[in-house]
């Protein structure tokens, strides 16, 4: 029996139980595609990270200009698989669920003045030489500090919930902001926030920059690490991201933080220094 991440009735966790497969083992296997499609997906990811306003028409034209005989139908399919919206410049790694409650966007016009005032979470596509993964991260808006992250080879919401719980083990924000994707509107996720009396904020649909700081994080992760290293296996990817986020939080100065590191700002202000 094969595991079907998109099965309409049986969760990935239950399918793994039925076939006697450890769920962690399943999620450590990269998603697969043909070598040509993986190459195209890598190029699409690079171009989308650089020019997030490209829809499938411009992306098709760009790939054709690079010498690939692709049609729009293939590009649309690949972008959907990657979690990239083909029409409006907004990642579709999170897709709304019609039955889940939606929450208002609370951050419009707000001045962020301290750590733990606002946290946010988002998901991005991670290309690999022989497959792909998805990465979720939880970030503090004021300090840009990455509190937690997790990998998965499907868009099942469990890895987002695990990242949230890891982050909440370090403190909690006043407001938690996400997009309106099914992973973040799911009852398990919102209940975790509500139980800690955290206000829930959700981006307006199609608004690419409501979560701007974490969008910038993805560009840094990809251009400074993923595209350079091209990790061959999931364990290597996990190890490499662990090193990168250590550097990002503790060593890499940010111009927007007056060339201090996220850890300097996050910890110093929290500690009253």
C-alpha cells in the first residue's frame, strides 16, 4: 500500500499506522518527480524567489527563453505541486479550507516595538537534487529571530503544529500571524493558540506582503544556503538548515536591526539589557 498525502478520508498518520511505517520515516523521504521536472521546478523556484510577481504565463515564457520546450499546462501543474500560485503572486503552500474559521488581519497600521509582540509562520518549497521538501518556520517580527522550524515532504499540517509547539516552548506572543491556509486554520493549530490566549491574525487572501518579514527570510535561506549547498538527502538538509538558522539567529548581522543579530535583539530586550 502506498501512502497518499492527499487522501480525502485517511490522514497520513493513520496511513502510516496501517502499513506499519513510522511517520517520521515517511516525512524524511523527499517527494519525487522526473529528473526533467525536478530541474524545471528548481528553475521555477529560483525565478519565483527572485520575481514573486511572475504567474504561470511569464514563468512559461522565462523557461522557454532558457531553452526548455515547456507549455503552460506543465508549468501550471509544477507550480501547483510546488505550492506556488499560478495567477497571483502569492505562495500557495497553504490553501484555504472552506469549513475552517478565518480570522481578521490585525497588523495593519500597527507599530511593532518589542519581541513577542507578533510572531508569524509560513511555508516554503525546498528543491533537492532528487526530490523536494516543504519547510515551515516561526519568526518573531521585531527581532527577526527564528524560533522554530520543521520539514515535511507533504503539506499535511502536522509539521506546522510541531513547529508551533516548539516555538511556544520558548515563550509566547501577543499576536500570531499566518496566511489563511488549511494548515494554519485547522482546529488543532488555532486551538493551540487560543489555549494560550494568543490573538490570531490572518493575511488577506492574495496579499503577498502581509507576512513580509518571513518572505524575506525565505529569500535569505534559499540564496545564502539551499541554492548553494544543494543538499543530497533529507538528513543532510536538516543538518544544513540547523547550521544555517544558528548562523542566521546568532551571527548574521541585519541592516534593519542596526547590524545586530536577531538573537542580540530578541534576548537583550527580553532580558531588560
